[in-house]
C-alpha cells in the first residue's frame, strides 16, 4: 500500500490518496498505516493518467528521412512512401520505443497506435508492434490498429491483408477508406472482416476540408449494425460543414455509438493550406449528440507533423487555443474521455478507480495545461514507473 499525502485535486482542494492492489482505495484526510509507504505530494496536482488514443508510432522520428514538399497530406504520404517501402522491424521498434518512453514520462499509460500495412510494407510493422506490446505491457497498455491501405486486387486482397494483420497481432482494423478509389467498398470490407474476426474498428475518416465526399455517415450506418466498438479519427470535413448539416451528421454518429478522435496538431499543420479552413472536426456538435470525443497526437516528428513531443498536455493546449474547448474539457479529452474510447476503466484520485495516475507540478488544471510542466510522477497500477524533475538555475546576481 502507498499513501499520497496532500495532493491537489483537479476539482480543487487537497486530499490524501491511498493506493492498494492497483486501485485507489480511499481519498480523504488519512493517517498512515503501519509499514505503509508515504509520498508527500504537496504542490503537485494529481490526475488520472493520460491516454494517447491515436499515434503513428511506426512513423515516429522520420522527418529527417522523408520530406513533405507541399506541406499537405498528399505531400506527407508521398514523402513517407520511400520509408514505408523498405521497413526495418528493428528500426520501427526502436523509434516506437523511444516515443513510448516520452509518452510514459508525460503521464500516458495507454497508447493506441496506428500501424501501417499494405502493398509497400506488408504486415511487418504490425509484427514489430506486437512484440513491443508484450515488452511494455507492465507499464503501458498498447493497442494496435492495422492501418491498412487497399492493395492491388481490390476487396479480396484487402480482406486477406486485414486477416493477416490481425493474425500478426493487430487488435483493431483501420485504414483510410475515404481516400481509396472506391471508399464505400473499402469501408464495407473493413466492417465485413471486423465482424468475421470479432474485433473493433478505428478508421481514418474524411481527413480533408473537402465536404463533397463525406464518408462519416456511411461509417455511422455500418457501425449501427456492428457489435464491437467503432472509432472515427480526424473527421475534418465535418468541421467544414455548415452548422445544421454538421449537427445532422453528428446526430447520426451519436446514434450509432461511434467515438471520434480529433487530432489538432497534425490536422492544423496539413489542412487548410489552399482553402484556409481549420483542420478540426466539429467537437461541439458531436458532444451535443452524445459522442465521446477524445484527442491525440497523431504524428511525432515525421512528414505529417515535423513537431510533436509525445505529451498529451500539448494536445490539450491546442484544444483550448484552436479547438475552443475550456481547460477542463480539453484535459478530459486526453484523460478520462480518451481512456473510455480505448475501452479502459476510469483512472484517477477517486475510490475504486485504477491507480494509473500522474502528478504534475502545478497549482491548478489551468496551469498544468498552459505550462505543461516537465516535473511529473507517473504511477502504473499503484507503482511509480516514471519521475521527472526539472531544475532551473539563474546566474549569480539575477534577482527575479
């Protein structure tokens, strides 16, 4: 058992938090028990651990290898194709592991990774991620999405690719159906194989500000009859629709039980270069119709986003400044809402919750989101797995 003394709570006030058997046992004004480990958290804000619902770990840290000449999605895909054509499983695993270390230090104990498979790379990256998932299981819940491109041969070849990816360890089926030559056939194949194999789907949907080929309504229609969870990522075109039209599609999405992940860093970078439209989905409309909306990093220093630091608080800050969310909503989208979308139990300083926690050196949630302090302590199932303490020294004579 561990007692955390004097932690600041996100709703205000301070409390002691007792951890036992991987759970939060009690919260309040607590006295240490004989032999119990005690940690002083005075000055630390205690939150449930973050979750990263959408990141391309296999692409991480490839910005120096693949240029994006046009700065948009097409340019990123073209630039990355050379890397994808020569996949090195050891290199993929090493870069993914480096990104996961950063996510864990930032406070994320759950990560869903979009892993490329298709005509260029086969399922080698999925195989590498499956091995890494076992390696990190004690500290991170790693979920693998088969981010599959339709290979030559159409639906039959697509089915075989998806089956092979799941056989190699993918947990969910994904892809870019909206950008395929036949989006509806690609979508239907994804749902068909997911039903056959008994798994959920996490699809890239309408990653464009062009509203003429909207596929989110088709995703909702198919999801309504699918017995496993369905997630639609990006949904950028929804944000470009007029208000009434966006609300109508959001209502369909909510009725079908589809979760949505918005990805501000990458979509603000890639979208709107020609038409000036913002690359974010209609968060408010989706929420109004009961859709669980989470937010993720998407890309980490690759041709799709040359920045990105594997920190959910970076995403939360962008949700406030670009997504017009208040601080509490933004924090929820990278915390409890993201965990819910990943199918994980609640975590945080509440009795009965999972003892996956992150303490941030901040006096309030607003300060944590605004400053993203480096000082953090991370617990996984009640055990400290990471501690980061930053130190600043001013030169002699500096009095501030």
